[in-house]
C-alpha cells in the first residue's frame, strides 16, 4: 500500500458518512469504516466485485443511483435504509451513504398510528354524528340481524338544501341546525350519520315501511315550523326511503333509498323565474 493510498484510506475512514469508491469498470475499490459498520461487511469482502459478481445479492442496491436504498434479505444482519448521494462525475466514482433506518422506521410507525387513529375515528368532525365508517359497520350489523330474524329495518337518505345557495349546498351552520334537529327527533336505537356535506343517512331498526314514512312526514312537518325555521328559513329536507326485503344486502338498501330521493327531486315543481 503506497503512502497516498494510506492517506486516502485514513481520510475516508475519518469521514462521518459511508463512502464507496467504484472504478471505471464498475467494480468496488474501497468502502470506508462508516460504510463497513452500516453494512456489517468489511471493505475486503466488497472490493473487486461489480453489481453482478457481488456475493451478497441483498447489497447490490449499492450500485443503484441516488435515492433511498432498502437493504433487506438473506445475509443482511439488520434491515436498513440508506440514503445514497453520488459525488460529482469522477474516476473513481464516489458514492456517499447515510443510514436513515431510524427515520424511515419512525415514519412508518407514524403512518401506521395515523391509520389506526383513522380506523378508531367514528364521528363526523363538524356534527359529532356517526361518520361513513361507523355507519357502514352499523348497517352491516342491522342487515345481518334482519336476515337472521326477519326483523323490520328501514333506511332514510336525507338531503339538506339551502335555497339561498347557488348550488343548493348549505353552509356549516345550516348543516349543524339540521343535524341537531334530526338527532333530537330520533330514538336512541336509531343511527344517524353524516354521509357527505349535505346528506345524512338514518338506520331505523325494528321499523317497517309504514312507520318510516310516518316518521318522514313528522320530521318534514316539524322542520318547517316557525320555531325551527326561524334561524334558517331557506333550509329544506328531502327524503329517500327503503325498507329491508328478503334477499337485500346493504347496497340494495342504499340504492333504493337513493333512487327514491332522486324520484322526489324530479317530482319537485320547478322554481318560478322572476
């Protein structure tokens, strides 16, 4: 080993990040001490090998371009992620590596926790009503119960419209007014959920079609009363209804309720032009 080679090795071994030297033929010339620690391999085990001849297949990612390299597989002592930054074009090629395993693992753990929190979240942020996830679970449970015991079950799709809005979509205060009104007029066993900005879904266990239609009439009549409509005189509720029939699943119930709501919309008289 020449004096220059010794100086180069000493310099590289004192370098804080991993360094890999690759010659013009694509063969590894040297790895510094930091990279040896990251890989659990010595420079001698790597030297003289190119991407195809390297006896450690899991480490062939060292020859890839810049970016994140995932080292995992047979022969890897510990699963690792390395961030590779190639040096400027030169002969030999210099590649710098930083071990970002801890950061990547923390990021994955945070993503997993976020997914878990989302799975546990069952209420709508604005209204406090059940959200879509909670509604789907509740509807599945009720449909299963009706299939098993032939119990009556009804579903309401409620649309809230604001006549003062160009697109008919109410502002948040109108949504809150409607959500509180609906919640106050339903039983504790009923499930009410906010489906999207201006639609609600209501599950009515032990409720047949006649009882559901009677409830719709009462809700619509009450919502138009002066004491309710005083703050929001331009709000309107429309309903689509379906009741469980033998052979129904959740989708069929939802589809029929949506079809009924669409039918009611088409039956509404057109607004008179000024």
